[in-house]
C-alpha cells in the first residue's frame, strides 16, 4: 500500500467518524425535501479510465429540458438548500465513501463525466494514472467555476475551450510534481481563499490570467 493510499484511508475513516452523524442527518433532510434519495450518484471517469459511481448530496431538481452536465451560478435546477450545500462544498462530503472504497483520493484531479478525461491523448493521459480527488489544485483555482460559466455567452464552449484545457494543464502539474506533503497543503488551501496560496505555488501551476484575474476569483 502506497503512502498516499494509506493517508487516504486514515483521513477518510477519521473524517467519516467525525462527520458520519452530520452526513446521515443531512441525508435525512434531503430525502424528505426532494422526496427521493438524498444521495445523488453519477458515472465518472476514474483511475486508468475506469468508470465508477461518484456519491454526492442531491442539490438539484430534475429538469428533462435541461440535461447539461454543466452547472452555472444561475442554473434553475439548483434548489436553495442545494445552493447552500454547493457553496460550502458540503455536497462533496459523501465522496469520503468513494475514497474509502479506493475509487477516489482525498486530493487529485476532479473526476469528470465520460467524454472528457477518457478522451485525453498523449502526455495528457498522465492524469489518468492517479485516482481522482475530492479536492485538488484545479478544483481550488476553479472553485468559482459556476460563476465563470454563468458569465459566458456559451457556457459549453467556454468550458471546452478555456476551463477544460486549463484544468488539464494544472492537473498535469499536480501529477508530475506530487508529494504527500503537498497533498496536505492542498487540503489546507481548500478552506482558504486563493489569495492565501503562496505566490511560488501559483507560479508553478500558473493558472491562466483570464481565469485567475477574473472578478469572481479576486473576490474570494
């Protein structure tokens, strides 16, 4: 067992012991609110392009007319309680179970729906050599992604031409410069505004000016 996997097991078990009752309580509230399972599962691409079901708290109503996998800040499918959970990333807590099962890591590239990570070519496929994470540099730099998408005239195109290529670059930098100590730091950075991330770290991952200097990022 690698040090990273050992860390994942210890962290996820400890977090579930501390947060288990809260997760169960939130699940009960959401199940009553939505009148269906408070957990939401979706197929994502994992390590070595293997598909798995990610577990999240349900935050949206079903809308047959809107089947987009992108969620913007103005998405009408997101409920009030769902928006609260998404703002504070509480909807991600159930993924500790994915970590425990070995499908995810605490830190790593975020798992995408089929059609993105599984289509990577050449050196970009190094991203698939690691387990996807609950948090990581790309998800931290793009923590206001829904607001960026809401400002775009064509969210789907903006995601494919700006956000997705930038995530690939950041995730490659994470994989190629990995260390367990850096994982610990990324967990700390997850709860801090981007401006508190050391400048040298920003230079290493070099998020594009168009993303990092946007108003939504600067206000964090």
